[in-house]
């Protein structure tokens, strides 16, 4: 799994649904949703800075809650894949985080060939 630009990928409505699923209160999700609705970015070009562009996906980089939000989002993906019982490869993964390093990695990923869905 390529996580090189992963923080830029979660769509906000899906992110809110995932964190609600994991028990984050609706009130807290509303606060995040509001803060994210205000997020804009500017791009520095050779001709100057662009007008503000609304941020429509991804977790806000540099924001202290972003690693936790991203970890919950990825955990939701892993849970969905695990529950699909797909024929072929079976994914067993545990997500590990380090608040000290602000990093996310797979502690263990085990792929197991299956002949048919369980």
C-alpha cells in the first residue's frame, strides 16, 4: 500500500462517517466538519500566489488531530477489507501509530491465500 500521499486522500464525508462509526460523538464530528469547511489553500507559482482554493479532501497537514483522524480512516478501510471475505488474498493488518514521531505504519500485515470466501 502506497502511503506517500495518503494524508491527501480521505474524502471528508467518508472520514466523518468512519469516525462516527468508531464512537466519536456527533458534536465533535460537527466541529471537525465546520473547521474543515473553512480550510483553503493557496499555490505558489512562478507568477505569484493563486486565489484561495477550497480543500475538499484529505486531513489538514500540521493540525494536531490529523494523525488520529487519518489512523481511524485507515482502520475503517482495513476493517472493511477484512469483513469483505474476498476470494484471493486475505488481509490481516494492525495499524500502529507513534504520537512522538507522528507517523503511521503497519505493525504487521499478513496476506493469506484463500481458495474461497469464508
